[in-house]
């Protein structure tokens, strides 16, 4: 398996938009194996302005977008998501 050495800005924007999020507000995205997608966003006030706290630091919140209860069929046993699959070295 090979991993990309980098991604483009356009790819980053596409990934964030695929989650239905505004890229301007997103500070970070992480995939947790059990929890789902963790997204750190800048918080806006009722007028849409990013809230600043302290000295020029944007207020942040972490959102958890859980995985669906049942994985798609392609992630069932016998694929790369299977703990016995070769990706895990077994």
C-alpha cells in the first residue's frame, strides 16, 4: 500500500465540503476508528462573525459526526476493514 506524500488545497476543500461543512470555519478534521469524524471548527456568533476569545484566538468547538450504525457491504468481513485482512499484517 502506498500513501500520498501530500494532498492539494482543492482536495482538502473537497473533503471538507463532502462532510457538508464550510471550509472557512474548519480548523481540523480527524477520523476516529470508533467515534466517527471529529471536526474542530471556529465558532460564530448570531451575526456570523467568528468569536474571538483572549488575545486574537478564535473560539473553537469539536463536533463528532458518528459513523452509520451498519457499515456498507464493502466493509464487511473479507475486505480491508476486516481485522484479519492483510492490511493489518496477518
